[in-house]
């Protein structure tokens, strides 16, 4: 379910990468215009066009203080993409 109100480019949350090549790392992610966390995140793996794809696990591991918005969301490794 989305958050109430509008979002801005500064509306970010922490994406926790639970497995795969970036296991244990966290990255900043931007909410969708609807206020929901992104369903998937694509992260560059190298300068030759390889990218790691993570999908939302459905779990919100932390909520932001006072807003009820997700502060951290869990993501699982889906695979790699190549350009």
C-alpha cells in the first residue's frame, strides 16, 4: 500500500540486499510516484554493461520514525542483465 501524499526525488529508503553477489550491502532507493518501494532494483556490476537485478522480497524491515513510511525494504537477487 502506498504512502499518503506526494513524493519527491529526496524521498528515499534503504534497500537491503539479502543474497546474491551484493549480499549484506545496502543502497539508497527512491520511492515510486505512488509512494511505494520499487518492485525491483537494477545495479551496475561493471563498466561493460553487466547489471545485477534484485526484486523486492515483500518484507519491510524498518519503518521511518513518525511517518509510517518504509525506512528499509528487503530485496532478493533475481539475476544479471547484460547490455
